[in-house]
C-alpha cells in the first residue's frame, strides 16, 4: 500500500510531517517507508489548481504511479489531500477520481481512474469512528484527476478551506483513519452508484454495508453513455456485485440506467 501527497498542499504538508513522526523514514530519494507501507511526497499539486489544464510535463502527471507501484510492490495508493468547496465548511471526505465528461481539473476527457472499493470503504469507516467536533464525514461522487493510471487510487481529504487545512487535529485524525483503514481486512460487497448530490447522502449511509467504487452524481448523468457506465464497472477494482440507482432520479433517467446496466449484465436496484 502507498500513501501519496503533495507538499504544495497545506494538508499534504501536515500529513507528511505527521507520518514522519509516526515512523516513516526515507529509504531512497523522495520515498519513505514504514514496514510494508510506502509514502510518496511530490512537489507539485496532484490535482491541478487551474481549471481545464492538464500538465504535459511530466506525463503522466505528476509522476508515473504505475511504474512506481511496480517498483515498490504497491497495489493501490491513497492520496491524502485538501478538499475545497465554496462553502468553506469543515468536512472529511473520501472518493474515487475520474472525468465523466470534459476534464476540468486534470486527467483525460471521459476517463475514470481505477479505484479499490474496499480500501476506500475501510478508510471511510475509520473516518466515521470519532471525527473532530464539527467535521461531518461523507463520500463524494467521482470527480477530478488522476484518471490514467492502472494502479488503483482514491482520495481521503480534509476540507473545505484554509482554516481546516491548517487544523492539525483534523490532519492527525485523517492520518489515523488512513493508517487504520489500510490495515483493515474487512470487506463488503462492491458496488457503483448513480444519482444524488455530490456528497452522496444516501450512498454515504449505504457505505456501512457496501463498498462503493465509482459514483455518478445526478449532475453527471447527462454525460453518461453506456461506455462510461462500463468504465465505472471495469474500473472498480475486483469487480462489483451490484449497481444502485437513486430513487429520486427522473423516470427517464432510471429507465436509461436500468437498460444500460441490463445490457452490461450488471444486477441493479433502485434505492
């Protein structure tokens, strides 16, 4: 397992210092380890700050995580990161990455990143245990980069503005959740989801009994094609058992999703 972060990100800086205090030591240039866990800090933002910009150098951005995973024997990466929202409300979130339509913050158009559903779930469940006062915990729908790596990845984040990014208690809690979550071997049935808001209120509750990989929020449905739905299935690592469709969607959207999932041979249910 690997943890990666950006030292251009204030949460990344805090997490990096906390992990070094937790026993991660440099084993080669810019690679830290504790036992069989690796820590990979990178100098630039993993997700570009500028909209509609995908850096071309280095490519893949910001480094070749696939090559690194092969060298280190890492089967997935957790990205410890800041979360930003206009509201600036405190939050702790976890999510898969990818672009259902045009790439807004890095990655490629209409491409999803592979995600390990149970590893994401285990970190999410650890986040739920005893979060700092005033920090709600939720999943987020699939969004932003990276998109292009074969090695599965997901984000675990502190949000949603500078006050929270500098909150060492929240960053310490994020580290605890990541370390506890990745050490867990608990498993739940893997799934994908369609509908709801960006913070996935229904799927966040269902995550206690399921392991969601990719989630397409209601706002992403106009971008969905059968090929994109097939990507959601294929890039939820290890396969899925079921797809869940939010009951609040329009009837035409529900019928479209049911038909596409049936053609793909994916069991589905409206919830």
